[in-house]
């Protein structure tokens, strides 16, 4: 796409709708996809070295790593046709940014190129760390039927599992199963036997109401198998939401936990508003994060509810939410880190200066972090989270030792 056409879309609100306003693009607009070795002054920088202090790399599993492609390599990945049409400019632009984030050439081997880039970035992490790859099931209607036109993206369980099997020192995997499917329970048993570490839902994009009685049997089987549920909470902006943002309401997750399922609330509901259904159907709109905090404070769910901090550092998240999570040190044993890759490689949706202005990051950290972002967005995401602080409070090492939750499947 020509720069003038791209800026026209940006000006029309395409990217600002997706990821916030007031862009200065200090980090750059496009990922430069550098394939040079990281320079020694950066690899050895005190910020990078300090980020690994008190961290056991063998316990670091990035629990939110998306795998993408076009299906050109036999992966079975399916991309919504709208993403190829200029008549759907926001979807079209997102596809361009995701491809650039993955450093793949649409005229080349996209599936293979995406994997190669992930492997390349992972090599800069400490030996022993792993990335947990996410499958993504189709949108299904209330009758449990696939609705492909409502599905932004589809990543099969079989493909994600095959990558973890092929690269066991680099990847683990999480399955995605729509609970309304007729074969949902059979598929759940199958993926458990194949080594899936959890089940991933994106309710607003998949048409899943987590509070629906349709999910009860699924929850019962998940609890029996010991499989956690990693599910999106808060508003969703990375993909389309035909199911409605209301399905990201954290309060809808109570039935899962009441059945004994360990729930990982992706993004800790760090963006958006939802109806406070504790006050009835006509309850007031409340910050999604405040509803998440209500659940985290509920003693009934202290061993069942976990927050996840992927996407927390993007510029459409308010620094006050980051500050609150940093200061909630008693929550840190229940917080899990994920990168939401490839989104850390969409450079335009980050702003280091936002954290400097909020007093969460020292000014002298700006230059090395921006340079690190250019070379390795995956490492950048980790180092940034390990560097931000609020009145001396940082994310404790336990937040990054996610293996403790994902490796305890029955």
C-alpha cells in the first residue's frame, strides 16, 4: 500500500479506532524486520541484563503467543476474505500490519515465514524459555454451526499442536474449542491427550457467552481434566467482534470458576467498559478492570482466577491500570505474563513516553527500549514489563514464572 493511501486510512480513524489516539510514531510506523544480530551494546545493556535478575528461564512460558499465516503452507489457517478488500479498510490495514509484524512477504511462504521469524526472535531470549502458541476456533452461532463470514481468523488445533511437537524446546500450545460445537467434549478430550496446556477463547470474536448454560458440560469436563481457560476480558480491538463486546465482561466468568475451572483473564480486562450485571441487566457501565478487580478480591476465587498482562503496555491501555497492577503485589502470584505476539511487533501501537509521563519509567530508559523494540519486539515486551515501576513496585518474578500454572494439567 502506498504511504499516502495508508495515511488516508489512518486519518479516517482506522488505526486510531484500533489502538488509541495521539500517535507520534516514535517507535516507527512499520516494523523494520532487522535480521542483523543484536548489537553487543544492546544485548549487554543494563536494562536487558537486569530484566533477567531473579528469573528462572525454565519457568518462563509466554502464555499468549499468536501463530498466524495464510494457509499457504498447509497449516489450515483461514483468513477472512474481508481482510484482502480495500472496501473493508480497517480489516485490510490490520492484515498489512500483522504481516509486517511477522516479517513475512505475501508473495513468499507466509506460514513458514511467520514461524521462522518467531524462532529467530526466541533465540535472543534466555535458554529454557518457551512460547505458548494459541489456536483459534471459528465463530459459531447459537446452534453450534460455523459462521465463516463472522470469523476474522481461524487457526486449527492440529497445526498449533504440530508446531509444539516439532519444536519441543521452543513451543507449548493451547487449544481453542468453541463450547457450542456438537463435538466440543470429544475435541476437549482429544486435545488434552495431545498435550494442550489450556483452552483459549476470544468470546467477543467467537460468539461465546461464558455465562451460558451451554458451557456447563464443557466446564465440568475442563475441571475434571485440569485444563485452565485462557479467555479474553474487556473490549477487543485487534479483531472484529460480531459477538459483541459484552461477552468480554469479566463477571460472566463466574460459572466457569463455580465449576472448578481455573480461569486466566487475558489482558486483566485492562481496556473497555462492561455492564455491572451484579446490579441487574440495566446496571451501570463500569470499567472492565474494576469488575476484574472485584472478582480478584472474591475469596471464593482466589485459587481459581488469574490475571494475564499481555497487551498491558500498548498505548490504548491507561497507565493507571498498569500502576494498579504494579502496586497490587499481593496479586502477583496470580498474574501471568504473555506477549500477545505479534502485536509487540506492531511498533505504532506502543509509546514509551506514555510511561515516562506517568512516572512509571525513567527518561533514560527511553532510548535503549526503543532501539530494542526495533531489533526484537518479543524481548522488548519482556524487558519493558520488567522495567516499569510504581513507587518502587515492580512486577515480581512470579508473574513471569507462568509454567507453574500451565504445566499442572492432569
